[in-house]
């Protein structure tokens, strides 16, 4: 397949740059891959957008090897997770859910941990990097809801989160982390069942995505006729591998993202714009049979 990227400037893409995306969704059986740019309009910052500050995400090795680092992380998460939990789906999430209900989208692979696709009503969602709303024991694999852990941590650290109740007081990250420097007095618990290390059910940098989850993603690509990428620079191989897999199968690839991506050279349609703007335009075009 010969890539013929089409780039649109500004928030509302040109009509001719929408046609390929509209036709793909009209045909149905589309696999969707989403990244942090999908959720910025819900108030969640991204990692690599044009206006994003430099970030150094925590690694899996840092988390498991240093108790002081874990305490520091959980103090930050105790503040940050509640802002992620309060975020609501935007027009883009709702449009994806509507397109799934209409039978145009086969499923969604999301690199985000914010659960906003599920909150918007999408059902065929693969949370590639996990979700913020669960906590897992690394020893016995016991799962706990983040809400339940929050109740425990509130009792152990009264007033800690309340001090940061204003979102403007802290810098947030898309993985439920918050930039807080003074965490030395924060108390964390171990697994109530076995005493093991508790970790958010999120895939950290340096950690592998579970093989079964990866297999489900490849199966979704195999069952789809085209791939639509929404709000991802595809910087990490975790998501890029599925796009390349579709390209090797000769399937059209349509990318909507602000800024360059690592798959621009193989994109059939390339739209440089916000996800919600594009999805609302496409939804309208499908509804009225025009672009």
C-alpha cells in the first residue's frame, strides 16, 4: 500500500481530508487506537502533545525496588487519582461510543488509563495499559478498587488529599500522578491478604503488557478492515506495533492527532486536528450522507 497522507491545519479539518476517514467508518469493521490526545478536552494532560511540559514517567523497576519511592508515588497518586476519577468523557469519547453502537467500530484499543471510553458507553474496549480504578497485589494478584484503597489511605493520612483539593495547586499527569514534593509523612499499606506490594493496575514504563491482552489487540486488528488512530503520537512501540501490523496486512490507516506521529509515513489519511472536532464532523457527514 502506498501511503498518501493528507494533512489539515487548524481545528476544523478541510472537507477533502475527511473523506477517507468517513468512508472507512461508513464501511464498518474499524479498529480504533486512542492515546492521551483523546482525553485532553476532558482536562487530562497528555505526555507528548505540542504544548505538554517535559515529563519523566516512573519506571516499574523504580517502583518495585525502593520502598521510599513507592511511598512517594502513592502520596502523589492519592492526590492525582481523584482528579482523574472526576474527569468526564468529551464529545470525542461519546462519538466513538455512538459509532460502536451503530456497528461501524469493531473495538477500541486505548493506551489511556482514564476509563473515559467505558464511561462514555463504549463496550468493546481493550485497556492496553490498564486502568487507574484498580489496585493489584504483585505477590498474590488480589485486586482492590481504588475507591476502597482511598478510604483506607484517608484514615491513615487525614487531611493530606484535602490540602490539594484545588486542581490548580498541583501539576497532574495522565496516569493519575500529581507533582508533590513533600511526601515524607505519608503512610501506605501493603496487601491486606499477603503483605505484598500494592500497585495500581497500570502498566508502567519498563513493564510488559500482559501477553493475553496483546493477543486480543492483534486479533482485533485482524478482524478489522481498517485502523483509525485518535490522539496518539505512537511514540512507544506498545501502540505502534498494532498500526504496523495493520499496514503489513494492507489495511488503510487513518490518523487524527495534533502534531507528528511515528506512523505518518504509512498513513492513508493524516489529519492534524483535535479528535472531537474531527469525530463530530465525520459523525455529521455519516448522518447526512456527505462530507
